[in-house]
């Protein structure tokens, strides 16, 4: 015969096994978070801002091109391939910027919702500059050939996030995809989107104020990644050392660029942190141009929701500091 005093203990043990704990309940709520993969740091930053408060830990969303790696020449690691195969959503700009992703998206991420952000509604794309000071002597043609047949026009410049108005269009498209995949967290995504859009508007005004005093001063960049920044803030970029940062320009190209720097009165020549800066030093030697550094993707910045604003401010101050000195 079971004593009356033991029955409550048995009941409690059964409840402890059968009923989920508070932590388990929280985990169950968080389980709605989709598996998201983002291609490059600025895209990842916007996705991370939209996903704040959704899911657990720092593994959502997953970033592919980390550190100082370049999307122009990136190779997937086995862990990246595994992440793509598990992904519910993949955010990328398109085949011009990330040619390494064209085949993996077709072969590995068949079950994922692929969001090509260069095609986001409301985004204003700019064409690649392929003539004159932006293309002379450059080996750009093989890049286009490598991505032919991709999901977006290969003649479109992929660095669209460098215009905050485009970043807003990207954020809206990303939020729509997240809500479609995870309707249980729709309110959180909408709140995060509203805050992000306000922050981007404020950032746009801030950067406009920083860059207004140098809007008419000519400069040269390492590769043509800043077309959107120039167009948004009326900056005077007059040429690029190369359109393909993986191809070192030859002697003839450098001679043309030196002449271009002198004839245009370029005040600055900007390197990028992940590429050889010695080339810039040789190029400006004997000219009046100063050296600076611009970073289109946040190569030296830690990934996360704050990266986008940090990147944009850093580039604005780098331009203002070099051109205004």
C-alpha cells in the first residue's frame, strides 16, 4: 500500500519530467528563429540588427566572408558549406560582388529562401564604371565572365549599402523575408526594422554634414567600390587603381594613374586595409596627393549590428580628414 505522504512526491517527480522547465520553454520560444546566412559584413550587420532579441547566442545570423577576406576571391570552408545546406534564408548582394556564391547557392542552399539584395524593391542600383579612368588597362572582363548567368545583372555595382537609402531598402527586404519565414516573431522584426530605419536616416544626415565641406575635391580610390557613396554625397572620385582588386595593375596602368592624379589635381589616393598599401605609396610619390584608407566592407571591424554605422562613419571621417587637410 502506497502511503498518502509519498503520493505528492511521486506527482512532483512526474511533473518535473513531463513538464518543460522555464529555460526549456524559453528555448522553445526561441526555436522559431530561422537559420540565416549573410554573405558580407555590411549585409550581416543589417541582418543582425533586425534579428536582435530573436533566437539565442551569437550564432544567428551566420557570416561567410569574415576578417579581411575579400568576396571577390573568397573560397567556402566546409563549415560554410554546411551552414548553407542548413540555411532557411541566405542574404547576399548578387553575383557581381560575390561570384563565389553563385554555384553554392544553386547546389547547397536549394531549400533556402535566397534574397538577392541588389534587387530589393526601392534600391537604386548603379552600373559598374567600365570606361576611361575607371577601366583603362584593367582586367575586369574575367570577373564578368565568371558570374555570367547569375541571379542579377553582372553589370551592376554590388556595393549598394554605401548609400544609406539603399541600406533602408535592403533592410525592408530582409525584414520581409524574416517575417515570412518566422511569423511568430513578426512583431520583433517590425520593431527592429522601425528602429533601424530611424537610425539609418539619422546616420545619413550625420554623414552628409561630415562630407559637405569636401564634396568638390577630387580623389582616387584603390578599386571602384565607392560609387554609391560618391553619388549620395556628391563626392568627386576621379578614378580607381583597379576594378578587380585581385589583379595588380601593370606599369602602363600606374603611369596612366600618375598622370591622372596630376591632371585632375587629386588631393588623396585611398588604399584599402586588406590590400597592398606599398602600391599607393609608389603611386603618389612625386605628386601632391596624400594617402588615406577607405574600407568598403569593414575588413578590420568586428561583425555585429553596430558594424554598418561604424563603417559608414569611419569612411566619412577618412574622406573628410584627407581631403579637408
